[in-house]
């Protein structure tokens, strides 16, 4: 597992303590590219591009926002409708009620898609924590799902396994094992986009949202709750490239455990495919956007074939 991946996926109490001073929301933010949709007492920013069905919904990782999909969304919008959004507290969205856990986040997403007139069925695409969120949504709304793409997605047992892997045999468990940099903006985005994403990530409401999501993630993954099967739709799991481990070091244990969890995610639907990217970066959709675009295109085209042929099971290839 790369250093950048560990910073982005392995989380610690460092973020929970927060910085000594937090940047406040700027009054001169550029206009939101999308629209604001009320989801109860707060608004979320929703940016939809293109036309067609099924609708692709893009969900970012911890600390990220809709700008993370700048290299993927326009390409997907060329062949179907593609909607990116900002979870509560991030970028152009209002802060939401606490805590920011799967209950509140999925409830927000359900209201966002309904109130924003985003038509089902959906191809859900989630990166990192967003990958965990879209799995929860899919299990709760199976009739609305056309497919899923999990991009280096969080596994619900991630914390426990990675802390076990980082603790040498016979040693006491370390409670401050990992570090998450919520300010990290992936390299590879256009300069103007990256600059804006940097500014958003340092805002108070973004940091507060990250803390709350992190607290949920630690609780969820420590419970080691089984994720369970996903709806019977095409599933593509995309993982960053992990260099084959050599000597049994902490890094090699992390790498082995990470890929083991990614393989497990790929068993959660009858029609699944596991794709290993060339990049070793956690932000696969930024470093290697075409692999995500191709996965989405394949699911969209397959859904259209099934719809044309009446959805007969016999016509559907196994992923």
C-alpha cells in the first residue's frame, strides 16, 4: 500500500483533535456548478450533466467533494446522465445534522435524488468512504440500482484488520496506528480545480464533517459488521495496484490485508468483476480515470441491453 493511500484510507485520532485554528467559509466562493436541493432543513449541492438512463451517481471519499470527479464526470456525461454531489458540510453543500454517519448520509442521499428529480435506476460509483455509503444505499434501495462501481472502496471491517496487521505479534495494540490527512487533495486534477478543492478542504464545516464521518467509520469498522450481499446487479470493484510484498514488514501486512478486503468486496454480487489499476495511488479516479469510465460504460450498456431484451436473466453475462 502506498504512503498516499495510507494517508487517505487509514484514519487516526489526529484528525479528531482538529487543527488549532480552522479556516472559515469564504464569502467569495465561485458559483456552484450545479443546483442546491433541500434535504430537510439543509441543502446539498447537486451537479448533473448529460442525458440518458441509467443515471450515474458519483460519491466521493472522506474529506472529498464533487470536484474529485472532474476527470470522470464529463466523459460519463457524454453517454448518459452523470450526477456528482457534495455530502453535507463539503464544498457547496450546507452543514448537516450530527452525527454524520451512514443513517444521516444515506437519508440525505435518498432525499437529494428524490427532491432533485434524479430518475432511477442508478449506477452508483463510490470512492473510498463513498464506496461504503453507496453499498448501504444499494442494500436499502435494491429496486433502484442498475449497477455499482467501487473505487478503492472502504471495507466495513477495515479498521480492525489494518490495526491487527500493524500490531506485531505479542505486542499491545497501538491505538494511534494510522494517520488520515483530510486536507489532501489528489494530484492530477487541473490546477484551477485543485486550488479550489484545497480551499474547500480547509474550511471549518468541511473539517467538522470529516471528524464526524471519521468517528462513524471508526465505530463501524471496529464492529466488524458483515457487509452482506449486494443487489443482483453488475458490480465492478476497482483497486489500486499493490506491489507484491516481500519481507514480512508492516507495509507488506497492510498491502496484503488491503487487497484481501478488496477481493472480499468483489464477492458481494453474483455478477462481479475485480479490476486492478496500474496506479498505486488511492485516488484511482484521478490518476487513471479511464478505468472508471470504462467500468461505468460497461454497466450502462449492459443495462440498456437488458432493458431492450426485457431483462431476461439468460441474456446477462456474468461479471
